[in-house]
């Protein structure tokens, strides 16, 4: 048995696929413990993994809700800078307190999501094998590829390279609070925190299939694209009968676990769907008030939660904010998209969807009923969008999702340990 510690941002978009991975590793006889602030325990409880709290002095009960509320309301440059500083403070806490917790729980190896650099740095400091995971967009830097937080298309040539280099300089400036934290702890540990891009030199496993990324030439041989990490426990039960795939085409709309309170965006999508002549099912994640949901219900079917994968099997298209998990569920079913990115890496994900030919992009900041109507009509009426989505679905179907990821992790960590034991 190997005891894996998981270090990742305490958000459902990261924890949910990692919990699927934890259950797969648990079924193979390993132990998995998630480590973060005390509030993150609620994301893990009863889902097939253990939990250990860290940083309780700095992040007492209630701290996670405050952080999530900040993420849910991105407010311009100053709001972004504040969010980046808050995220850097979490990394600072982990670099300081995580070593003691990992020793206390007897961790043998670390699974560190790319979006939390403390996991890799601390594992290297302790001499533990570390696996990187890309549950969202892969963050591996490559000058020929736009930074993973910009909406730029993929282009070749000197002009594109100059733009990309400028984008990475701006990214480094915005991430300076995080880089300072990592540099300070790296100096304390006697390590370069930015070696290998800050990721594992042993193995990186991604959920995203290669067909959804931009062309790359510099990924290490230890990087592996994949397909969505899902299992039966990851699919919520339907609380009401699902719409049948008959009559008018069905379109699904979700803004994820952070942005589901955006009643204004849901209404624009609902009006566009009515204009196009399709049925719309909205899932808001429990973030709309009863009054807001009731007003939307005059235009569309409105639910708090739905079994997303089952719904998408019945859909002709979907309107999504470009969170990676929802995108992968849609792609697995060959469903074309209207991509409506709001914040964070979502614009970059939308750019990749457009490059793959599976989506029309309407950024949330410019989303009008007219633009959404035109985009929805295009993905429904032009066969190329569905044909390309089915091509991605076929690629994903060739993989084995979380089974492949667990196989790679065992090959990198467990079997070498057995050979040297």
C-alpha cells in the first residue's frame, strides 16, 4: 500500500476529479489523504478519501467560504490582484505547514495539482515522489502557445511569438505575489521552485485529451493527455425526471460551481434559446435565489443540480462557461458548444475549443441576446461543429479515463518502490 497525499485548491472543480482518482487508487489498495484548510473537509467527507487539516491558525472555519465568495465575483484588475494575493497566501501557508502534516500522516508520495505549486515544492523538500495533475487546462509553459489565461487564438510566426512572450511577461508580473512566496520558501529548502516549470519531473497526468489543446512541441515525455476522470459516485442522482430527447432540440446551460448566481447571463441565454426555437435546461448549482429561479422558469426549465452526463446525452448543444469538467462531459457526448467564458483560465479554454472547431465563443462580458442567438443557431445548424465534437468524443472514448491515470501513477511510484524495497 502507498499512502498518497493530495494537494490541490479546495474547490469542487479540482477536488471532484481528484476524488475519482482517489477512489480508483483506493480500490487498488492504496490510501489517499487530501490536505488543506479545515473547511475543505466537507468536499471530501464520505467520498472515498481521508482528510488532514493544515494551517488552522491562519484558515479557521469559515475561511474557505470567504475565499470562494471572492472567486465568484471577479471585479476588474484590482479584484484579480486581490484574488491572486489571497491565493498566494494559501500557498505560503502550505509551504510553511504542509511538511509537518505530511510527516505526521506518513505520506509516501504526493499528488499535486498544477494549480497549487506548494505541493510539488514541499514534496521535493521532503524527498517524496510527486505526481502532477492537470485537472483543468495544462499550465506547461511553451512560447509557441499563448499563456493559459488569455483568449488568444493559436497562430504561428514571429508576430505570434512576440505576442506570446509579452503575454508571459504580463502573467509573471500578475503572479509576482505567488512567485515571491515560492522563491522565499525555495531558498529556505535549498531548491529552485521553478525547475521543470514547477511541476513533477516524474509524471504529469491530465484530464484533457490532446485534441482539445493547441499544438505543442515542448511537452516532456512524462506528460500524458487523457480523458475525463469519472465514476458512478461522481454522478449525482436526478431529483426530477430528465427532459426527453424528443420534440424541440434540448440545450443545456451551466455556469459551474462558482458563477451559477449570474441570473443576468442565464436570462440572456434563455431569450436566445427561445429565439432559436429550442428547449433550454439551466443548472445553477443552488446559487440562484428562489425568486431568480422562478423568473427564469418562465423561459426555461431550471434546476439546482442535474446528472450532467445524463443530461448531455440528450442535448443538441450546450452553453457553458468553459470550466474543464463540464467541457469534458459535453465533449464525451459529442455535444457542440457555445463557449461563454467568464474568468480565470476559461477564455483560454474557449480559445482551444474554437481551434478544435467544436464551439462558437461569446465572452460573458460581451454576451448579448443577439450574439448568443447567432452563436447558438450556428452550432445547431452547421454540421461541422457536431462533426468535430464527435471526433473529440471518439478520441476520448479510446482512453480509459481515471483507469489510465491510476495505471501511470502506479507505474511511476508504486512499482519502482517495490523494485527497490
